[in-house]
């Protein structure tokens, strides 16, 4: 079994970006500036945003963190989004999800200028992604594509099973894997909580991408010899996932890719402004 070390790739990519930023600045170019809006004190959100701020520092980006208490009004938050849309110094920004229940996440997403939507959630970016046009792609699918490329994993003509149908991971992952590109050109099946014969689908897959948010869902008996298994952070712990898969010979299993995929779109996107 071969393990895809996402954490190592993450560090490699950040060093490459840092070198590119240094070159841009040396030529008199603008240092990329990423902003993040954090509402409330959700533990997971605090961790993710802190990781993004740290990644910006490593890559030579300027970063700004804008915080609000959980009782901020929807209109106040939308006003800040509009302000960032108009701020020429901000190359891209994110509004960390989830938001408090009294705020419409969809309204906030649609208010963000799609040209600064480095999370890739705006309907325009989603639409452009689905037809293969240049756009910002959600971080986790973008990171998984990068891992497939860096490890030179063949995808053309392969049967790919995507476990999960969320707007953030499952749906974009399926669309990207079927596009006429590399990685892509795969025959894609999306499985979810209502799917029948899910285990059989996985057993026939050349590539399994787990995006269910259910720990340790993929078991060794679900994976055929030689298959590639990718997971996002929510799908399982690295230790638990590897424990299930150690009996699979000649397979490639992704582990600990979250450090890369969580920051990949926000870092690379600003460089392309």
C-alpha cells in the first residue's frame, strides 16, 4: 500500500507559492492580500481560520481577519461583504461557514463578488466550474485534484466513486472528475445516503473519493486491490482510515490531506487576480 502524504504536499506547495510571491514583489508587483470574516466562536471555524492566516504568513501573503460576535445582524455582515468587494487592496476573501442561524448563508455567498470568491461557492463560480471555464474551485476538490496530479495517478477512463453529494465537496468533485482534462475523463458515480448497493459500487471503483463527513466509513473490504482512495478531513482520522486499509495490497491511500486542501484555493486564487 502506498500512502499519499497530503501534509508533505501542502508544505511543498506553500514553499512554491512563497517563491512565486517573492518574485512578484521583487518585480514591483502587489503582495496578495487575503481577508477572512469570522462570526462567533465556533471551535472548528476558529481552527480553520487560524490555519489560513498561518498559511498566508508562510506564503508571503498579507492577511486580514475581521471578527464579529454571533449576534451580528445579517445586514451588518452583508455591508462588510460589500465593502470588501469594493476594496481594491483585497484580492480575495472568505466568509467562514457555518454562520449563525439568523443569517442566510446563501444570501451572504451570493453577495460576495465572484471575482473575489476564493472559496468558490458563488453560483457563477460553480457554474463556470461545471462547464470547464476558469474559476475559483472549492478548496477540498481543488486539493484532491492537486494530489492526484502530484502523484501522477491515472484518471482517464477509470471508474470513480464519489461518496457524498454536498455542494462544497461531493458535487464539485464529481463534476471535476468527469471533465475533459487531467485529472478527469473518469466515469463517475455519486453515492449518498439513499444509494443502493453502495458497497458494490465501491468494490468496483478504481478511485474512491470519500466526502461523507462520517468517520471511518470506508472499510478495507470495500476497496479492491490497486484502487486509489482519497478522503477529506471530515471523513475519517488518518490513523483510523489507515487501520482499515492496511490489508489492501498495491493500493494507494490518501492520508492527512486536509492541511493542504483547506488552504489551496484561497492561496492559489489570489495569485491569479
